C-alpha cells in the first residue's frame, strides 16, 4: 500500500453502543474505507446506507472472522460481553487476534481495562490480560487502550442513592478517574485512524480521580437532594446484592470493582484523551450535570 492511500479500517462489535459510536465518529472525519463487523448485520442497515461496508463476524466462528477481516489494514477489537462462562470471552478474543494476523491485518487497537495485571481483583482482568498477551505474541502492531470505569455507571448507583439519600458501596476512600463512553469512543476512533504502526499501551482516563464522597457531593448539588456516602465492608455489599436477588458469583464480580478502587487500581490520571483527540475528557461533574434530567425524576 502506497503512502498516499488510506488504510481500510474495521470495527468489531459495531452494533453495540461503543462500536456504533466509533463508526459514526469515523464517518465524520475519515475518508477511507470503513467496515463494521457484527453478529447482526441487519442492525446496521442505516450505516450501510451511509457508505459503511457491513460484514458478519461471529467470535465463535473462526471462518467468519477470517472472511470479515479480509483486506483490512487496521482493526478495532472491542472486548465482547461474553461473561456467562469463565474463559469464553478470552477464547473469543484469541480467535479474533489469530484471525486478524492470518488475514494480514497490520495493526489492532484493543479496548482493555486499566491495570489488568495478576494482582487486580477485578473479575474480568484475566480476560483483558490474556488478550494483551495474545497480541504481544503476534507480529502485528497494536495499541492497547486500557479504559477506566465508565462514568455512566454512576447514573445507576446514584439512581438508588437518590431514593434513599445514601450512596452505599465498599469503595471507602478510594478514587477512580471515571471516563465517559463518548471519550472512549473518540479515543478509539482516533487510535484506529492514526498512522501509528508500532506497539503501545495507553491508559484511558477522565481528567481527575474522584472519591465517592465527592460523587455524593456533586450529585447533591445537581439535584438539590442531600446524598451521604456510606462505606460498607466488601462482604456486606456482596450479601446485600445477593439478598436483592443477584446470584453470588455475579455479586462478587460487581464488588470486585469496589475492591480494585480501594487498592488504587483505577486512580491513575493520564492525558491520553487529549493527546489522541485534541480535547480534554469530560469530568464527572460535567457529565452528571449534562445528564441531570436522568437524575431529577428520581430525586423528585
């Protein structure tokens, strides 16, 4: 491929929230070929009408992946949601990495999690760590985007907090540099469309690390309803979720993020978003203010 030709880009999981948004962002700025891969091509008929090539890709079917990745230069591998069976998601990711190399893809951008090392208590960390290792074993170039926790998750916890006036979890004094899905999409689109062809690992974080005390204060100011943060022990949190109807393994999985925040696994702040996109990431306060309509009905 000559230097004046645009790379052919492919986004996996393009019918999901993050994948679709990445494709939409690419359509705004990228002049080359864009391919959207998904298990459900019918869901992307609107993107097809806008010039996007839509291909079927099933992470359980190596042949479909090879066919989908044919002719692709740069590929965005969005981590799948296959969490029902331990090891299933990692196997899917390994299938995709293997197919990408066999199809001649030159660079893979992967959405990982921040600090996925063996000391991370987060239940999905092994999947991400294993995928990063699989990429390292190939001859391809890659960009690993280690994402912090989505700011959108705060809307879920605050919805309950606004009903009781209490924000309850097992995070204690821990802090996290929450990042919005929009900023993750912008970072992924920029990394995918870039000309970087080496290997790099980048932390994807918000502009500052905030505690649950700060989250409660911000939400209180936005809604006009007083919210207090009440830290509890990890086991107590798990038992409460089980009592609320969650299977214990799932409750333990959710609680593992609280444990990781208390260990400072999510507190690092990086400038990657601004470096990649030229714009600062959205803060927790700005995000919650923008989405105050989602909170106010609960508060009232």
